[in-house]
C-alpha cells in the first residue's frame, strides 16, 4: 500500500485545489487512498478536505466532520507528540470551531477534544500536526475517549503492525437524541450522541469488515469487544445517513473482530475479561 501513498502525494496538490468545493463535486474521489474503494456519500453539501494523513467531510451546520477516513500504516505510527489545537486553515472561519469554543467543556460536560483520525496513528508521518486541527476533533466524553475508544484504536494499530493486510478506517458521529451544547461557543453546537467506526482489512483478495457503535455515555471500563457494540455496516449507514462503498459489507465481521483480539461470540453477561 506504500505505492498508494506515492500516488497520493502526486495527486495531493491537485486535490487541495478542490477541497473547498461542495461535496457534490468531490463525493466519490477514486484516487483518494484514505478511503476504502471510494469515500462515503453525504446528503448535505459538505466540504471535503484531503490530507496525506486523513480525508474528512466537514459539515458547516454542526462544524464537525460527518466522516473521517484514513489508512493505518505501521511506518506512520511513531512516538507521542504535543497536542496543539488549531482551526483548520483549509476551511472558512464560519464553518469550523475555534479553540476557545471548547473552553469549559471538560468541566461542564466531562468531555475531551476527541480525535476522529487518531494522533497516535500518524506521529511517525509528516503532516501529523493536521490531526490536531479542530476539523478532526469532536467533544467526546472522557470516559469513552480514554476507555473503549482508545483501546479500539490501539487494537487497530496492532492489527496494522501484524502484517495481516491493509487497514482502513472510516469513523464519524451520530446525532440520535438531544444533547447539550458546548458551553462557551458563540452559537449552539451540540455534542454528538455517539460515534461509529468501520474497520476494513484487505488481505490478499479478500476484504474483511467490522462495524462498531458507541454511545457518548459508554463507561470507561467498557470492553469494545462486547457484542453490544458490534453493528453491521448497513445499520451504520442507516443511522448516519451516509452511503458507503459497496465493498464495505459486514459478512466477515467475526474475522476482523478476532484479529482485533475479540472472542468469536460473547456478550457483556458472558464474556470473560480479556488479558
């Protein structure tokens, strides 16, 4: 998949000239290696931003990305780096949040600045700083962000390092119930009610795919392997309002879950703690 990275470098300059066009022009970008097969299709005129680390679809109404897509490559995983929060320089000021908008959010709402494309997956790559742009951030409850969400991201990196194949991830928020807004924002920007993540593994000719959904109130000690968090891709499409590439079928979810360290079939009431 490194050849795709080289291809991506060649088309990146041209792609950046188009990032501020409506998604109706860009919604099926075939040369974007961050997306598996093709990028998701939205029903709103979002702006698609393409970077070497990740591609996202920014929603001007929520000022959060509706989806973020990235490939996890072992060579890109490096040491920890400082987090410096900045507005996305490729988005108009009225379509993205400012660092001050998150002031007081942790105290009032118990939220972190949660990465959608995780910083830890790109600290060994050039341009890793872009993962700290606020276009890639949402207010995520600390218990979820520092608990099962973090554990799942770590398992994805371990899967990429295992040499099992090319690992792609698409992730994004859900808005399924009324939620509080960021307390210091100039206008209401409500928290997502939850998050989804689709992990695809391309090994040889076969593609294996698994979907996960976590509510904002997911406990810190929750196990991402609990089958209550396993959700088929068609259901994620329905709940998010997105259209995914045809190849993202969930028939092989059990295989991906096993590669992530999960038991074949287990619920919260019957699963033994993972070592």
